[in-house]
C-alpha cells in the first residue's frame, strides 16, 4: 500500500442553492450525501446542521426560528422549542441532544456545504463524570 492510499479522502462539497434563494434569518432543507441537512442564512453568513430533531424524532429543524441566545446563533425546533447551536449543533436546554454540524460557505453567490460533519452528534449518550478523591462530591 502506498502513502497516498493511506491518506483520508476529503469529503466533497455540494452546491445547495443561490444565497438569495434563502431569506435572511431562515432555513431550508437539502439532501447532501444522502443526509437531510438544514441550511440557514443569517445575514450573508450561512450555517448547516443536521435537519433531524432528536427530541421530536422528525426532520424539522430547517423550519425552526433563527435567533440569538446570549450571543450564540441558534435555531428553535418548531415542535418542542429546544434551541440548537448553528455552530456546534449542541442543544442548549438538553445536553443529551445534539445534531451534527457541517461546514458551509458562500462562493460566487451560491451556498456550498461539505458532506462530512465537523462535529458528530452524541445524543443518547450520558455524559461521563469522573470523581477523584473522597471529598463531599465523592460521598454523594
């Protein structure tokens, strides 16, 4: 096996639509690499996260309301109203819920999304807590 074969293959970028096709502060769903992705426009910036809402078990995040919570750009799920970060995909209210976040950019007036998630979702996993020592926290 040669060294070039050992290198990981970069995920392809996919053209989604023209920037003007998505109204500012709103989103649209797109099929990228066989996955539904929610693409959002905030001003002239674009963001992409998984469209699947783990709380409602439906592909609905692209229809959510885009806003800002304490300086973080989020989308509110249209069903249960959890807020998901458009940067990381994490759920602000429920740590066990998260969606994958994807790279998105505007090139020559068109929105492009990379098929591979930047951050994988870890929903369903409980956070790990390690307690060292036998202080008051360890007793509980």
